[in-house]
C-alpha cells in the first residue's frame, strides 16, 4: 500500500514536485502537453499521495487500485505522478519521448510501469474501466478502478454508452475523474461540442456526482474521500474544473496552450516561478 500523505501541506509539496517533473520533461523535448500537467497536478497529487492503494515496488500487485489514463496525451502528467510515487526513478525523466524510453509522449501500457492502458484514442478509457470494474467485482477483489479522462472525451458516444452501462451494473468500485479545462486541439471544449449541464447529465445516468475546483486541494481531497466511502452501489464521478498551466502565469494566459512550445530560456523561467511560490 502507498504511504499516504495525510496533510494538506504534504499534498501541496507533492503537487509542486509533480509540476516540476512535468516541466523538466517538457524541456527535454522542448514541447509537450505541459499545460494539462500543470493544471491537473493537484488531482494527481491527491490520487497518488492520498487515495490510491498501490505498491511502488510491485506495480502489478493484484490488490492495487487501477488508474486508467484514458487521455493518453496526459502521459507527461502521469509520469510525473509515478515519479513522485516512487514507481519510476526520477532520472528516467531525462529520457522522456526519446527512442527506447519507457516514457513515450503518449501513454502506453506495454512500456511504462504503473500505466494500466494505452490511451490516446479518446473515449476508450471509460468502457475499459467498466469491464475492469466488472471483472474485479466478479473475482471478489475490492480494489477501485479510476478512469481519468478529459472534457474532450465527452464528445465521444462510447463515453456515454459506458456511463449508462456502469450505472446499470451498479459499479460502486468505479470512480471517474473528468478534467474540465475547456481546451481541445480545435479550441474551447464547450464550443467544439457543448456538454453542460454536466452535473445533471451524469446524475441522470444514475451516477453519484461531485463537481469541484480541481486546483483547490481541500476540495479535491474531500471529493476523493466521499467517492471512496459512498455506501451506494453506483458509479461515482468527480468533475474537476482546472486551469491550464496552473502555477506559471505566462502559460496560464496563452491563447493556445493545448500543446506548448516555448523558447529554451522559458523552461527555467517557469521552474523559477514555481519555486518562488512553492508551498
């Protein structure tokens, strides 16, 4: 089982390090999905520093909670969390995106310890999570399945078919995390395909729904705890409103920050800004 970070101070420090790891990996390639990593770091800090059951030395331990990265382009964020959790050595971040690296730019289960699925084709994570949750329940395994996905995946019909199926089967061991940063490759998510009122939509499918500021650690902790402790046999979703580039103002305010390219000196500038405001 992971050594759970029990205080907000520890989780703030965990989120800070996750952001630093992501920026350092971005610098290796000079580009990447860094905005998502900065925005989602608080959610990942709570997941890996507080909520998930896992063994860093044994990523395939059968009693682990499963964390599915449906939005495979968030791999840089997930790698940062896995480094923080001790699953991946820190020195491997220097290999990010390189030939023969265990850290490819899109998440691939065959390459990376702790990566439960090969993501990137959006809308596949929740269907896989439903099948995995059913299988664990059938075997009497009490582990939770977390499906982490983007708001862009709300455009996909497979997501809503899986949402209906999860409710039908009463999957109380399934927790879905939706990163709502209102950004896709083609523009603002709500303009590409409007998805609001999202809370009401998931509730109408029979899910237990919480919507929180995904960059407010106390709210995220409460949401995870509530989702895990809910006695009802139904799936749970935590809708996380996040800010792309969180913690680095000049990235927060970029018009196009879905895939970030910055000038070489800006990587160190971003790290300096983060460190100047560290918890």
